[in-house]
């Protein structure tokens, strides 16, 4: 049986898939600290985190979190999943390309004793993301 913290993070991911952004942040403290390590973006409030999640949805209107796996470490939950979608909106300053992406993500969330998300971050390979979207050329395969 999954812990309350795992279920909270699973529900946040499911809410993102449904584009229920209020649901994504419903169990986060106001001062949630979150870092997108791939893009070197640090967010310091729940509202900024919500805007960040909405930004990903605007960049990939059909985007989905798929094949999630959750590791329960008490006050910390680690999630591994694949993010998939078609880039049909801007991603930060990058214009949409209409290309698909499928990218492994790792997300780590810290919870307080009340089961609220207090901090977290995600890790992914930005090079692969930019290559899949056509913003950069893939490096030549080594001989």
C-alpha cells in the first residue's frame, strides 16, 4: 500500500494530466520551493510552481505524464516517469516546432509532517529535449 505522500504526488501528476492546475498545487505549502534543474529555473512559491506547470501544458497541449513509478522514502518521494507530448506552444522563449518528445524525468519531493509538499525539483536531459524538438542538431555518432 502506497503512503499518503506517494498518493499526494500521484494525485498531483494525475491532476496535471487532466489540466487541473488547482489540484496540482492543492497539497503544497504557499512557500513551496521547486527547481527545474534541466532549465535552471528556481521557483519560490506555490503560485510560481503552478505557472510553471501551466507553461509545460501550454508548450505540450497533449502532454502526459506516463509510466510513473514512485519510491517512498518517508518524508521524501522520488518519482520516475516519461513526459510525452507534441510541442504546439512556446516553451519559455523557444517557438513551437510541432515535433513530439518522449523524455524520462526524475522528480523528488519533500513533504512536511502534515503531508504537504514543501520543496522539490525535477531532473531531465535538456539536450535530448532540445534535439527531439529540433532546436539543436544531434551530435554525430562516434565511430
